């Protein structure tokens, strides 16, 4: 059974930092690109960052470039998102996604973790 469990969200002050984690199980983690998405109230879900299977390639949304860092540990089946210099516009539910385009195809989501940036 494929499972993605996010953790690390919470309330943080503007300018603060936090690290989100997503623990994966039920599939071969190293065969999947991993991504973080977020969805703010009243807005569509948007891609925040993606990391390739081996971790050699990363991409970021312009809004988080230079502030967020995605990383993964294939031995621990975990992907991370380090978020620095947070601002209220970063407030959202953050979701982890596992994607494999080749057979057996996979596209799975976690339940999300709330990040609130407020003073």
C-alpha cells in the first residue's frame, strides 16, 4: 500500500524557518521523482519544488527560489523541504507527491501538512 506521510508543519513567524518531511512506504522510493506542492485557501494547488530520482536535479517555483531547498534520502525513503525566510504568502497546506512516469506508473499524494506564517 502506497503511503506518503508529511510532517513538520506548524505556526512560524515571518522570517522564520521550518523543515517539512515526507516519509514514503509501499513502493520503490528511488524510482520516483518527488515533489512538494502547496494550496492556499481559495487558490489552486501549485508546484513548489521537485527533485529527481537520484537527487541530482531540482526545480523550484519562482516564488520560493533562493528560500526553499528540496532534498531526499533514498536510504530513509524520505523527502524534505527546508523553508527559510518565510512570509505570510507561504501560508498553505503543503503536500508531498510521488510520481513515476514509466511502468508501473505511480502518482500518489500525502494528506498534507499545514504551514501558517503569522506574527
